[in-house]
C-alpha cells in the first residue's frame, strides 16, 4: 500500500508521542521538549506551528512534521520531523519531507525551504542532501546534557527543483 498523508488529528497525538525512542531522538525532533514527549508538549508545538501533517502506511500513522516558520513568498522551515521506529528505512522520511517541500512551494509560494539537523542525526544528514538541500550554516548548540553539538542548517531554493 502506498504512503499517504493528511493533517494531524487529535487521535494521532498519542501515537506520535510514542515515536521518539530516547532523549536523543526527541532532541533531534523537538529540542525544547522534555523526554518522554507528552501529548501536552506536542499539542503546544502544533498550536504554534503550521501544516502539521502525518504520514500513513497501511492505515497506521508512521511519520510527522510541520513548519515552525512559514512566510508567504519567503521561507518555510520544516521542524518536528519524526518517523515511527517500526517504519524507519522504508522511505517514510523521504516521502514526509517531499510533502512538506510541496506544501511550502504550492500553498505558501515559498522562495525556499529550510531544514536544520543536528550533527549526531546521521539519517537526517544523509537524507536531506538527497532531496536537494544544501548546508549554508552551522550553529553551535548545547544538548540536554550540556555537550556542544552542531546544528547544520540546510536550504532548498525553489529554483533548485
């Protein structure tokens, strides 16, 4: 069965909260959140963001993302990206990011889409360039344990597609 996507619904929130399997995974998805991810934390994020979508595989919710910045004709920034542990390695992340790119360029008429990825998130660092994103800045951050980490910012201009 092919992957599909739709706007998140209340019934999906507890499912998505179960996706991050560790404090590190939650940090990659949602650096401000506390582990484990609670429905309240996720609802608050959704309320402050735009275009929160889920991906379904065989009727099961297996992916989630949204925009934390969305400017008509400007920049849309993808955030809160997470794939269900059971569905990893099956193209869900690629499909999810492609849908977010399409939303940015069609719905918001964005000039570019950005995504940021922590240096320890090897899966993300390898996926985003395959979809056309190119690094443009590296920002120093601290993880939950106070260790220095690098947040790699990447962009995909509309004219690069």
